[in-house]
C-alpha cells in the first residue's frame, strides 16, 4: 500500500489506539483517585467522548485541553502530538 493511501486513511475514524496517552491519563486519574466516568461527570463531557479522546480514537483538542486543565497536567504530556508515521505504525500495531 502506498504511503499516500495510508495517510489518507488516517482521516477516517476511529483513529488507532494510542496506548501511551491512555497510560498517562490513567496514571494521572489513579493519582487523583478518579475514574474516567467520574472525570467525564466533573468536566461535563459525555463519558464515551472522554474515553475515545483518552484512547486516541477521537481527536478533540478542546476536550484534551479541558481534561489536562482539570487534571493539572500539560496537554502535550497527557496527549502527545503524533506524526503521520506514528499514527500509521499505531494502526499497524507496531508502536505506542
């Protein structure tokens, strides 16, 4: 498959699972003795959307910022930006 075709496929959802961002958020939630459901209630965002954002399955800079601000962590720490190559590798199950 050509790189151009792989890149164009990344525009569709769901995005690949991002294990690193999930791990960082879950550790931060555990440090605050909080669940994803509780976080969602506290920030007034649907639990399904919060879960998808945490897992990297949905990209939402606004929700990422709300979560990071609420948890007192930098957005780039909890939700590291990913290159096209990283996303392709994640989709293939080779990274993060």
